[in-house]
């Protein structure tokens, strides 16, 4: 078989493996980012001393939702 074809197939396989690893790492990073954002939001809410009911009312008002 043509050596160029073999070389291209090998490079393609190598790139696919790298992409799979990067996709896994991106999923991990997205999860860590969401957890960090959630913790920051929780800290702000606790610092304000709001009750759950007050938070729900605030979010509904800000979002234009009905109570």
C-alpha cells in the first residue's frame, strides 16, 4: 500500500485519540467551572442572609415570571 496513505491514516488515528482526551478534559473543566460558579452564588446568597422564599421571589421577579 502507498506509504503516504499509511502515514495519513496513522496521523488521523493519533489526532482522533488526542481529540477524545481533550473532550474528556473539557467535560471535566466544565463540571469544575459550574461547581465553582454555584459555590460563588451560594456564598453571595448566604452573605445577603436571604431566605429560600426571598431568593425564589427575587429570581421570579428578575426573570419576569409569575408567582
